[in-house]
């Protein structure tokens, strides 16, 4: 899938460039495409410099939280809930702890760090799977919730905004929280409907009802604020919550007599390795998208969508953020590259860039997650996993556009 997607970017760019040459008689478009290749390669390295530090920092802190018992405590707290959502997984099974840790990494916006943890969780769930090549109910639920990517602290997106010069990188904190909550809720409900899960169980109702009340109360409170006040609250909440999590991890580690410095360094090594391995993918996708933009093909596609939206009487400003949404189901690196390219083209604090950042944080990469997680354990029959994951992704994108207009429109 990624091979064809990446090659397709270059082929479409070549056709678009040739069309411009034939119609305008100028071959300058090809010079612009070559210049975009080198420019995006340079941007990739600049992004990676900050990404090294970000992943190293958060994986080090996450290791402290793990050693301090916070992850195990969360797994015990979620045990009654998972016992009902994943009834075929025994209580205390290692899969539950790994699933929890995966959700914690996704919640912190560390999608690259979440992947190796998720693969370990999927292997543990496969050990309970009576069918070797058909996805179990527990595996499908885990994959769909992973694809919906409940992102509580999107630190990677904050990092990209810092790298592009944003004065307030946490401005998108609350919009992402609302959009990703919508995608996760739709993902859970669709899987529950397909698997006939008992969501009316008191324990499930307590968890979902509590989360619903919190989000509903948050939305009701935010509805009373002006656009300026919304932006200020999102910024302040992002900073307070982010530093609060850091302080909680450190204090919990100190309380449990964890050698916090040595533990941080041990976990940080994994962050260095993850960031290093990401560079070739980031260069590949950013260069392909840079060529696509320079050829005029991407702008032509957006013009068609923009015209269609205007003809239907819809505000078309959201169209400039659509490139991130269009490639998100297929490739996380492509979506990340589209986000960075949108920030560079329109400005990091422009409406399209803020909306694209919200879209980026609203869901995960459906087909990538499907291929990697199920492929790692030899699953060939995925049953209802694709439909449920795509429903969650669509809900996340639509919610991102809605809250983007609410907060930044």
C-alpha cells in the first residue's frame, strides 16, 4: 500500500508537471519540483533534530512511570472494564498491561513509541486466539481503539508546531481532545454493536458515563466562551496538564524509590532509536509531497474540492487542511509530512495549519495499523476491523473540522 502511495505521488506530479509544460510552454515547473526535493530533505532533518529530543524525553518519563507502578495501577483500574470489553482475556493476563501501556503512549501522542508496545500486546492477544489466521474479538477491539488513537497529550504535534515557529504550541490541545474523544467513542460503539458487547453493564456504564459527563461538562463550559477565550483556555490547559503529568511521573518514581535519573536514561535510549529509525520515512514522504505541491497537482485537487464546497454553500476554508485527512488512513508519515507542509505553506498559526494539526491528532493511521499489527501475528481474516476503524476515522475528521471552526473560525 505504501509503495503504491509513494510512487503515485511522483507519477501524479510528473503528469501534472508535463501538463503545465504542454499548456504553458515552460519547463520551469520541473526545476521547482527538483528544488522541492532538496528543500523537503532539509526540512526533514530539521524536524528530526527536535523529534530526537521529544521522543527521548517522553519515553524516558514513561519508563519512570512504568517502574513507579503507575502503568500497573492503571491496568488494575481498567481490569474490570476490560473484563467486560474483552471477556476472552483472563484478568491479570500480560496482554492487559501492554494494552494499557499502548494506550498511555497513544494518549501522550507518542504514536511511534506506541507501535512496538502495541505489537507486543497483539502477540499476547494472539496467544489466546483459538484461530491462527482470523482476528479475535479482543484483537479487533484493541486495533480499532488503537486506530481511533485517544490522544490526551499530543506532544508530537506540539513539537512540530514548535519546530515551525508557533508562539503557542499547545493552542490545539482542547480541539484535539474533543476530536479524538469523538473518534474513540464511535470506534467503541461500532465494535460493541458488531460484537454484541454489553455496554449497559454497570461497570461499563460507570466508565463511559463518567467520561461522557467529563467531556459533556467540558463542552458545556467551553460553549460559554468567546473564540479568544477558547484559545486562551486551550493554551493554559495544555501547559498545566503537560507539566502536571511530568511532575506526577517524577514524584511517583521518587515515592517508590525508583532511581529516576538512571531509569529516565534507560527509557530515553529507546526514544533515540525510534526517532533515528523514523528519519528515512520522513524524508521519503516529505520529498514526495513537496514534489506533488510544486507540480501543481495538489493545488488542483484542492481547487476542485473547494469549488464543490462553495457550490454547495459550505465554508471552504477547511479544504486547505484536507491533505492531512486524505492520506491519514494510509500513512502516518505521509500525514505528518502533509501537516508540516501545510504549516510551511500557510503559516503555523493559520486556520488551515491549526485545523490540520487537529485532524492529525484526532485518529491514527487505519491501514498502516491494520497491516502492521495484524501482519505481525499472521492475521489474514480481519472480519469487521476495517469497517469499524474507518467509521472511527471518519468521525474523528468530521469532529476535527467542527471543533476547528468552533475554536479558530
